């Protein structure tokens, strides 16, 4: 330990600086001339400012206020008023809007006002989110006619969804990301007797818990610092439909409150003691197996049973590949209109690659591939393998259909380093051999003339994760039968 002695005043200064830097509220102080003398790190973050732009500057030279509105800090300085829990909206020197809840105090010594200090909490994000949701108009352009596909997998879900339009029961839509869950939710709303009433959609994963609760249930004036009387999304959706996307992202306490509202058909605003009756149909979505979500603590079992009065399972694209040609044509037509192009089709090689691919991103991923390809087309009418986005052409499943084709080198871009080309061929060949042997790694290694360890190493080297999973799954099953 150092023997250096620090004075009490020096220690106080160090502690004061440390508190200003680390405290999670904004602190801003001005002297008797209205110039900034204290401005901490959190205040700079709230206002999006640099210290040098504010310190030692006149407050009104840095910030501006709406007409007929004034700085709470200057009000405390000029009038000697103590201001508690007052909301203030103003602009920084770049014109960005800031909203804070302030506690502001004059500094008085010997009867003279020698400065003022403001303690501020940031509610900019909350104000913006609530304003956007209040002003958001219902965008329900999708109907059942918008759902593309002739496979029996998708037709079964469409029929079940149409039957669900006749009732007001809660619905749980289960499907991987990109399968079109909101498309089904909008179609159900538009096909029901609630179609003339509001349709409100909220992604539960998009907001932190402290914001989503107030947004859903509303707030009572004075419930917390700066809270005003405001209806939540349940009340805004009165008579219509409320879609809660990714319901498994809500914390258990919020899920319990949601369950109560659904069961009792009432909501209680934050800070209120009064229950308000609601007439809202709830549609929730989840992007994983509900049983996995329950066992993992991400979904309450009682909420699951309440929501899944009607359960709709949207099949992933890999389970409805029959629909790929129809989907491709729809996306081509969409981007023809947007880009002013005349593309007619994809060629057979691309079509075969689409059938072989597993589509982890589902229909959304297919659309992005078509959009990307059409960005690389000049005046052609057919999408070919060379038009596919480069990151897609490098996927093993897409290479599979092209490895056995004659090598065509038409430009410098077609030439790859020899090592890279040989690795691609080896990777593709390993996949074919493993598939032939039904993922039995011992038989595959024997037919390749190598050890099991060597084959395992190569699967890892080429990042053939799906192949390794299938090999591991087969080994586990075989042990189970032994």
C-alpha cells in the first residue's frame, strides 16, 4: 500500500468525480450566469452531446426549446423554484429531440441564487415508442389469398385458420422465423367479424420489460416519475385483434399479468387500482416448440394452455418444397414491378438447387435470394446460378448441383485458387458418400479408405455441421438399440 497521504478534501473531490461518472442519472448544473459548470457522463449520453460542447457554455446557446416552453434549469435559477417530476422536451445542438423527467433545485447562499442543479431521467425512447404506437395505423393488407402454396401441408393450415375466424378464442401460431406467422394472423383478423376494428401488432422481443409493460397495459398519471394517463395496446385494440409476437420473450411476471388479463378480460394500468373491461382477441406467436419453451422456463405452462385454445403450426419451407416454384414466381413478379424488369423464371439448375437446400430462413430467405439475384441481372429473362448471391453459391447444398457439370471459365471471376476448388469438391464428395451410407461413419470411412477419426476431422474442417449432427444422431440411436 502506498504511504502517500491524501487530504480529506482531495478524497472528497475524487469521490465526487467518481459518483458523477458512474451514477445512472443525468446531472447538469449551471452557475448564476446560466453557464454549465457540472455535466456528468449520463447526461451527455441522454442528450447525445460531447462534454466540450456543453461545459462553460451558455445553456441557451447549446439547447433549444419549443415555443412557449422554457428550460426547467433556468426557471429554477431565475425564479428560485424547486421543480419536481416535470417532463421536459427540448433539442440538442443537432436538432435531436430529447425528453426527460427532471427534479430541479436552485442553489441559494446567503439569500442569493448562485446556481441551479438538475437531476434528469431519460424517457426519450419510451415517449417515441408510445407515440409511434399511438399514431400507427392498422396495416392489415394480408388475407388468405396472400398465402401462396398448393402443398397439402400449407393448405391444411389455411383451412384450420379459416375455421378459427368464426370464433373469438385465443390463437397460438407456432412456426420458425420466416415462415409467415404474421401473414396468418392478419388473414385471420381480416376474415373475422373484427375486421373493421383495430389490428395492433407488437413484437415482445423488441422492447425491454420496463417499457413493454407500460406499452401493453397503459399507465396512470403519477404511477412513476413522469407517468401520464395513457391507454395501453389492449385498450387501443378494443373490439379488434392484438398480435403478440414472440410471446416467449416476455418475462414470467409479465406473462402472469397477461394471463390474468386474458382470463378476466380486464386490464389494470400501471399504478392504477381500477380494472377496465376489454374486448380483444389475442393472437400470439412463438418461434420454437412450446414444450421446449416451457421446459426451458421461457413460457408459463398456464399461459400456454390459455393461448393455445387454437394452435396453428406453420410448416417450415423444407417441409413444403412443392410450393417453391409458386413462391419463386410470386417473388419474381414482385421485384419485376419494383425494379422495372422483365425476368420470367429461374433455370433448371437453380430450381434443382432450391429443392436440395434446407432453407433455415424459410420463405423469407427464399425471397431475399430472389431479390439478391435480380439485383445482379442486366437484361436477362432467366435467373441462372451465376446470378445467385455469392454467399448463397458458397453453400454446400447449392454447390451439389453444379459439381458434376462441365467446368466453365468465361471470366476472371470464374477462376478460384486451386486449393479452394479442391476443398469444395472434397466437401461435396464427403456429403454424397455419407448420404449413401445413411450417415454410418464407420462404413463411410471404410469405403473412403480412411479412419473414422480422419473422416470426423474432415467433417469439422469443412464445417459440415448438419452432416455431423446426423452422424451423431445415428450413433445415439444405434447405442439405444444395443
